[in-house]
């Protein structure tokens, strides 16, 4: 029971101001492009039990309220002293707080007269933490040991004294040691700022009031979240989507959700989701309530429904999650995690897809689905060393919204990621030339509210041995779906030497070696459209044509808009064409997945996916993975041969492919 509502509001705002100030201190003192431009960092205040009680809504990563800090707190034990600073990047030792090795966390306990009050907590995405490739992340990595140095929770500072032995060992195992230490010192600046401000608050209000306030703001956010969720009709809602793991030979991997809304809570059951894979797409969620890499879309929805909602871990308390162990979103130990955001984003899409069935006028069409970081390493011809940097976040457009167009060139879920100014990149990476950086015409799905456009990035290298890695490239096979009559957005593309006599469509990137003079062009996806395209005002479509968001051909074919650049919009011809199109078309779709995915669903109904998951779920890890792939390959072969296969046939097919003597029958 919260008795002092005014005091709660005062403390909530003070906590918010502190995290914003610590985030700014970190941002302004950082060294790498990842932090000082792209803003892939975070700053929060954490309760003694490991819940985020204040997180920034303005700076850095804006999705940290569901970050589970409890296991990291337990791992450090009782030896916590004034002046200590802890460090880790280990997903397994922290129970899913860290989700890949590049995210390095530093945190500091805050005391008052010997009493632990809370923690100040930061993380930065380090450009490189060692491993098999520059930047540490490649989709084809298949175990955590390939992805860099691994640091379990331990002290970086003991009572204010730096552990220089550990620091040297850590930095020498990375390719960007000096810059990494610069970003670590930026984290320390943020922690020091938070400690100073919290102590001012403690001296003013006293430890009892502050400790009570920490609990109160968490409880208040939970109450608000439950109130919003209780407006959703109780029921069971299902949705699924696919991770495109073709670039690492894993095919399509289903993410399956049964969402139950009841009593102001969301119960998310991911039974039927694909098993973990021998690739870097695994997400270590540990099936934790409201895990931050799973529920970002729901938190955004809560903030939209109640803009003044308290922003802390209380929001995710009503979000109960069940994920079978050994799946791609709850893997067993030792998996590779570097590209886990492909999986995370797909989970968010699936949750939004299920929830939108319950509240159809509150959620957008599917966004571009790709949150990729394009990383480059080039030899420095002057020094002989290797330079590593981000070229751009490869983010496409957001889905059309119930009341407005999608956002061009970015997504709501990843709107905190900023672009890298071309001038800065070319200064730090003088052997690269950015040839083009623009929005992509005809990429957003058509609708009453158009899907946001994707973008185009094109660059050239003038030195050999240039290495490109790009994690989380998605939606090259299935486009982002349109909603309520809107059409799908476009898929992505990657072309090597596009203007040459021999351009190569290379699809998703794992590790790409480029030579001097090579050019790479990438086009990101547009978001799905929302609502009937023929209801979009013709003047708005024509404005999109003039702005080169939509071509004349698409305006005619999708929107029924007629005109020429010389003569302008032809209103009479437009009205006539739209009448014809309305009369000849079929009913509008609630979800339009596009013909490629529609054909896949016709071939592979949900019941077949369910059956494959059911017969493999309880197998040991390696057997589960290989049997899962073998089943899909065999069923695919039979379907392509025209054979009828239904769910009841799957156990017998599994038995047949595991017969002694059959090649690959009994995976080791």
C-alpha cells in the first residue's frame, strides 16, 4: 500500500533525473562510435534485490526495465564494500542479464552509513572482446568460446583500488583495448555521477524513506501495468513467425507463442519454438519473467497506452514467461549468443502479432524486423594495425500505425540506435568511402497508413583484407506483414559490386572479405502497411511520389492513384481507378504475409511444426538439434515429391530416418 502519493511522485522524478544524468555522463565521455554515436549503452538504478527501479527514457538503450539483475547480485555474494565496482559479460553466470559477450556491465553499490541502499548499473556494447572475428560476432559461431573473452561477475575495483592485473588480461584479449578502456572509464564516470546524486538524496530524505521509495515506485509501476493489461479482453491468442537462419545452414526456425490474458497478467508460453542451434542465434533468457529481450514491444505498448507510466521493472512483473529448456530462446549452457537480437526481435514481433488480435486498433503492422549492426575491420596502411568500427546500424522502417504512417528508416523497438555521421566514419576509417546513404523507394508496405521506408547504404573500400561482419540480418525471405488490409513491406538485399559487369547478390552476411575497389550496397526492409491502401488520401500518395518514397508505378498499382510528374495528380482518373479496384478485389486481410509466406504456410501447416517440436523436445541437446533438422529435410523432400504428410506421420518419419545404417541416422 502506497501511502504518500506526493512523495512517490517526487522520488520517482528524482530517480529518473539521476539515471538521465548518469547516462549523459557516460555518453559524453565515451570513446567508441558504438557509444558516442550509435548509443548502444545503458544506465539504470537497481534495487538490492536486482530489480531496475529507474531507467532512462531519453538516452542510450531504452529497453532495460526488464533486465534481470538478480543472479548477478547473487553471484557477487556478501563481500560488497564502499568503492567496489563489479564487472561481467557472462550470460550464463548472470542468468540472462548479459545476453552476449560484447555487452560488458559495470555496477557499483551505493551505501549510506554502511547500509547498502541500491546499485548504480551501466553497460556498453564493446566493439570487440576477442574471439574468432573482428567485432567478436559472426552468425556462424557455434559455441560461446568462439565469441571472445568471458568474464564472470567479479571486482574491477576493490574499495576504490583498480585490479590492474585483471584489467591488463582483459584488454589484451581484445582488438580494441585502448578504446574499450575508454568506454569502461565512461561507465565509471556514470556510476560516480549516480553515486554522488543518490547520496545527496539520502542526506536529504534519509535511508528509510529512500528504501521505501524504491519499493514504492516498483509497486506503482506494477499497479499501472496491471491496470492497462486488464483492459485487454481475457482470452488465448496464438501467433508464430520464423527466424531466417539460412545463412548458417539452419533453414527457417519457428518462434511459436500462445498468449493468455487473464486477471491483469500476460502468460506467454513459447512451447513449440525451435530448439537451440549450432549458430550464434541463441538467446539466453532463462525463461525469466518479463525478460528485457522478449517484451520490449509490450513495454512500448504500455507506455503508449499510459504515457506517464512509471518506467521501471514493476512494468514487467505481470508478464509471466514459459519457455522449454533447450529452445532457441532458452538454450542450454555453452551455446553461441552473438546474434541473439535476430531471435529477440522475432519474439517481439510474435508477441505483438498475438496481442494485436486482442486489441486490433492499438498496435502497428509488422516493422522491418532487422536490427543489424554492419561492422568493418580494415588494415591501417600507416601503422599496420587493424581498425574496427561500425558503418551503420542496418535498421529498416517501422510498420504503419493505426493513426499514422510508419517511421522511415528506423523502428520503434530500436529507435534508440542512432546513425553514424558519414564524416565521422570516414575520418576514423580513412580507407572507406560512403558512396550512398538514403531512404529506399517503394520499400514500405501500402496502406491507409504507409509502412516506413527502409534505407540504402553503399560503401567502397580502397584496401585489401577488409572484413565485414553483420549480425541480425533478417527478413530476406519473408517480408514484414501488413495489417487490416495493408500490404507487406519489402525484403532486404545485399549486392557486391552492384554497378559492375558482374554484380553478386550475396544475401545475408556472415563473414565477408572485400578487396580494394570493391563496393557493397545494402537495402533494408520497409515496414508493413496498415489499413486499406485505397483509403489513403490521394494527395498523401502523390506527396510520397514527389518525395520519392513511392514510385509512380506503385502509386498506380497499390493505391489506385493516377498522375504524371509533368501534369500532376489526376483526381478524376484516380477516383475511377479506385472504384474499379474496390469492385474487383477480394476481402481485406487481417494479416497479409505476402505470397511467399502464404505458400510456405500452405505447404507447412502449424500442425506439422507442432508435431516436429513435440517429438524432438525431450531429446538430449545434440540429438534434438540434428533430429529436428533431419525431420524438416525429410518432410520437405516428401512434400516436394507430392506425398501427403500430416502431423500423425511425424513419429514414423522420425523412426525411419533413425534406422541403423541410414546415413546420419543416429546423431552423436
